[in-house]
């Protein structure tokens, strides 16, 4: 157990918080870390229905934004005394879809005082599985996990803590309600159209998932929880929702003319509005994938976020595996990669204080960038830095958020030739400055290893103050390495155009 974990365990209030900005509901879980294990101590949720606030131009309406911000204002008070590095906040489908997400995120980050990440559907699926699998840690059989959210539905096949298949489909209880039940009326025709819509989405995974097979089916989050509650309340099942119980629930729902008429004990009013769409999606999943019954797990995305956070603190970071898989897939020269990485990190240790790069995440990102900068060579040598950037930006990389992939892609594109200031200007101001400086360190490491020689570099000294950089070598070393001197002089010109002054001694 590392110092960070030990410090958490030994403190009076070793708290962590995870916040899920879902398309239907916003959730927060605050947990205590006791002997390395999570103990939830507070749960809050609010049906913000962000997805319902997406207009025809995919813009989040001002009203929807205000609902979200009002909820986050309450959440902010709850996490006020928790250090920001122990809080993770992620947005899902609605924020993936909205054209003005950055506008909402900027307001929300100002309110929360910590970063908010919009995660991909595949990353959402991975985190959901992590939350479910820790909740069901005693199970060893292969399982199918289904999580019906407001804007998307995640399907995962896995064993223990390892997902084998991950998918996120564009269907959710809020988006399908808008599409098929927008007036609140419930008819057989509307319901069948919703089922057919879900079946079309499921065609892309049906054969692959059935081929994988599973021994158990588990559902998570609000829709499946509500379906299970309704079936038990109506006497259709005792615990697990069977295909027969789901069919009876569908018939019961179709007996009502309007969502406001739904009368099932314990079912909240806001859940009634999206229940027919949720039942249609689950019915289609049962039919397409041949599901006989499904049980409910209390663990989901927010619990997965907490366990992922603990993994990072313990240096069991899934992002390491993602990078290792990427460099293997694109046949990166690992000996050269290791030399560049080592030199870049040596450079970082010398300027981390003067350039305010002491956060451990900067160390991680520079390390990963140094390992990945040649991935684009698999596509073509010409403009390979742009190919590397494209791969980093568009690959499914479990553990990485969209923002982190964008940061890495900026470093990839900026590692050679003209320094792309516009890429770093597009990042938030503080991020742009720091990732620009990390890219300078990466560029220098790559230049110093251009010959791809196994010969060890001499002990060099690097100092930096704002835009001024001085790189010093032992006496006469550069005179015996004229190619390196020429490359560094050329690099000084590139950096000068970007506002950095590089002096070489």
C-alpha cells in the first residue's frame, strides 16, 4: 500500500467522492476508505434529465443547464471539505452528444472547484462493470451486465473484474421517451416502435455477445432497479426479473393510457415518465440476447469511479495497460521508446518545480506520450506525428477520459517540426501552458535520441524559467556529436517561434 493510500487510511476522514452526471440523473457517492476497502457513507441523487434538455440542434437548453447547475450547487456543499484529487466527476451520453458541452462544463467546474471529464461510451461501460464486479466480488462465473441510462445503454460481458466485451448503444430511457412517448401517451403501437428501435441498435452486438455466452445476467442503475421494484410490488417475481415477469409488467403498463396514470406502489413520479421506454429497451435486450432472467446490482458507474480512483492511488492504473496494448498493436520500437521516456522524465525532474509540473499526473502523461509518439509510423512515415495524434485521440483507451486523450494527442502532434501553438491554446489556459511545457521536454528527449544509438547520453543539466530554457552538456560533448548540435539548433528555432528561448551549452 503506497503513502497516499496509507495517509487516507490513517486520517480522521479518509473520504473520496464520485459524481456521475448522467443523462437522466446526477448521482454522488461519498465513501470512506477503511483498511483499503470502500465504505459508502452518503448517497445523493437528483433527476436532472439533462438529455431531455437537448434541443433539435443538439444544444443543451438554458433551462436544462440551470437544473444541472442547481443540483451541482448542492453536491458542491457536500464535497467542500474533500481534497479535489479525491473527487472524480464524469459526464456521460447527454454531455457526449451536446454541441455546447464545453459551456456547461466551464460553469460546472467553476462551481465544483475540480475538473469534470466527459467519458466515452466504452469507458462508461468499463467503469460500470468495475462497480458491478466489486459489488458481486464473490461471483466467479461469466456475467452479462446491462445498464440502461438516460441516453445510452451499456452491455458488458466479463469474468470477475475483467471485461471481455464492452459496448455502449445509443438508446436510453430519456432519449427513447422523447422519441416514442413524447406526449406521455402509452399505446401498443408506440411501445412496439420503441422495442423495434432498440432491436435495431442491438443488431450490432447480438451475434458477438451470444457467441461469448454468460452464466448470469446482472442489471444496474435506475431503470432496472425500477423494473425490479415494480415486478416485486405487483407480485410478478420475488427477486430476479424473469422473462415472464417482464412480459406481465409490459402488459400492466399498456393497460394505462398515460404515464401519469401509472399506479404502482413505491414508484416515483419522475420514474413513471421514462418507465415505458425503459421496459421497451429491456424487453428488446431479453429478446435479442436470449436473456431468461436478470438480477440487480447496487454497484454501477459511481462505484466504479471510486474503485478506479483507488486503483490509481495504488498504482494499479488501467491506463498503463491501455498504453501497453496500444504500443504493442502498432509495433513501437520499445528499446528506443524506453530511452526517450527515460530522458524525458530525467528532464522533468529538473524543471518540475520551476515549471510547476509537480503533479504526478504530468509525470504519467509525459511517460505515456514518450511511449506512444511513434505509433503513427505504422500508417506512414510522412506526417507520422499527425497519425500518432489521430490514433491517440480516436482509439478506445480504457481508463482515459476524452480530455486526457486530447491532451496526449496534442503532445503527439506537437512532438516534431513546427510547434502547434493553436492546439495548446484550444486547451483550458492552465492546461495549455503545462502541456505545452511537457511537449517541449518530449521534443528535447526525441532530438537527443534521433540517432537511435544505444550509447548512453551524458549527464545533462536542464533549467527553465518561464519561457527561457538552458540545456548544458559536459565539456566538448557537443563538439563530438555534430548531428545532435545541429538538431538542437534547429529545435531552438522551432521553439523560438512558440515563445521559448532555448540556449545550448
